[in-house]
C-alpha cells in the first residue's frame, strides 16, 4: 500500500510539473510569485475572495486578471466582474467545471448548474426563466411572498409578550421563510426542512485530481455524495409523483385547477416532449430551486440585520422611510418596494461588503483564446469574483434569480423593521466574523432582541 501511495504521489508531482511546463512559453497574464509544485495555494487563505480581489488589483494591468497556479485547481486566471475583456470571451469560459461530485449530484451533469454550455443548457435556462423568473411569473408569485412574510411576522408576534424584549435566532426564522416560499412555489405546500440536504456542497475535491484516493475510499467522500444524492432524489421524486397524481385526479374529476405550481408546469412540458424532459431532467430543474437561492438569500438578510443592529441610526432611518411612505395601519407589500430607495441601498451595500456568493462556481475554458493579448489555454480552470460595484449585485441564484431574491429580501426585511423594535443582545456589537466556503456566512448565527412597536399593535393584532 505504501508503494502505491508513493508512486501515485510521484506521478502527481510529475503531472503538475508537466502541466506547468506545458504553459511555460505561452504569453500568460501576469502572476504573483509561486512556490514549486504548490503554486499559489499559499496565497488562498481563509477568505479567498478577498485575497483574489487584492491580487487582481495588484497584478491586473489593463483590466487583465492575474494568472494563478494551484495543484488542486491546475492553473486558473481570476476574472473580476468588471473586467472589460471578459464579456468578449464569455462563451469561451461558459462551461462549468466537471467533477465527480457534479456527476453524482447533478444527474450526470445534466442540470442547469452543471451542464456544458450549449443547446441543452440554453433550453433549461429558457424554461426556468419563463416559468419562474420572468416578470409575469414574479408578479404571479407576489401573493406567495406576501403570505409567507405575513406568517413570519405572525410567528414573531406569537413569540413575544408585547412589552418585554424577547430573544430570537433570526437565521432560523429567515431560513424557514425562504424555504417555505420556495416550497409553495415549487409544490404548492409548505413542508418541514429535510435535514438540510440542500446545503451547498463542495463540487471539487482532491479525489478529482488524485483518483487513487477515491478508489481507496478516502474519507468516505464518494459514499457521502451517493447517500446525499439518494436523499435528494427521493425527496424530489416524491414532489414529482405527488404533482402527477394531483393532475391525474383533477382530470378524472373534471376539476379546474386554481393555481399551477412549478412542478405541475414541468409535467406539462414533459407531456409535450417526454423523451427529452425525463423525470431526471425535471428533478434537476427543481433541485436548482432549492440549492441555488435558499441559503444565499437567508445569509444576505442575516448580514443586513447584523449591520443594522450595529448601526441603529441607519435602522431608525430605514424605519422612518417606511413609516413615511406606507399607509398607516397597512403592512408593507411588494408594490411598496419602489418607494423605499434607502432600504434598497442598505441591501446593496450589504452585498458589496459581505457578498454571500463571493466566488462563482469554477468554470473551464472550452478553447484557446486571448484576453487583451494574453494567451488563455484550453482547459484552464477559471474563477470569477462576485463583487458589488456601482449597484451591481449577484446572488447564487445568478442573473434570473437575483430579481426574485431582491424582492423577497425587501419584502421580508421591510416588515421586520416596520413592525418591531430591535436591539443587540449584550453590550457589544454584533460579531461580524466571517466563515468563507462556497458561501460567506457569519461565524456566529445572529441572535437579537425584539418587541412589537406600540404604534403597530393594532395592525399586528
């Protein structure tokens, strides 16, 4: 066994040396000093998005990103969001990075998040955009967001005694809100959280570059992925089967359906093209709804409330804006959000300071190309930062989903500010220490003190 390990390590080192020599004479973008074998891994510390941002500013002349080399990621250039050259070569970097995890969790790389850029990806993107994130769909789901927000306020009121301060774990409350919104949109019902099976998972690990580790069951990684996929698939298949049964019962009894859920719409698409839109394709689209935005939206709202608690003057200013623009005795609703620019600025500034999806999922260049005269070889792994500059924001839901996420955040945070008074727990400031992984979360979940505002008691009751 020791001989196998040593031989595999030697092969791995030779591979990396060969990989670095392969691009030795190419005109690569500028790069910070690298260590032999280990490349720039020593630079990627606890907060890689902040390290990459500083490197981009230091080594990126003419808006060209620095070139980094790392054994686990091979080599990759960093493309800042505002890189002027990047949009002109976007198709070359459209392919997502394939890994063992994406094959297992992504239905053999057929989901919207992990499928290669092409006709299939475009078809899925068009379908989910029209059915969920189009203007008409967002308008149709307004009632769902409003109802779930009202229930959030009701739960907080029931947990208070109307005069004394009460402590609440805002992270769990906000997570339940976003989860319920997605469940009602997808399946037309609320549901208990299934053991957090949709928490963002690592999509690449050392086993992808040292296959022997997977063959010997290194840390049980593959087994864990398979078990997670089975639990997810069982949950998603249950939603599909339930919706299919409901459609069958409605047709047999000639009932007119009052509303259509996302799963029901997908089943109608499947009826038109059953060979293409298999159950696996449908489950991959539903999976996107649960994995892409629930946690990022929750974390973003938690960061907003954390900052407002540390800046009570800004919290009061946001409350005054709501009081001055919303009819007294009425709960803030979706159509009121355009009247609240200061609240929108608070959300945007929070996303700039604490981007919950700081790094895009790694991509891979599909062909040789040039960026501002520099050579970018085919097969290079690329990272792109999610930065917040000049009003540009990104959540893990990406382009089409960010609109829904921003509406939900405004519609949830607004009533919390409108209906309740908030205080920090203890005498110090809220701890803003970060934990950076696939998402940027707080090291300590937000707990705060709250009580109903006396002026809102009639509305709340």
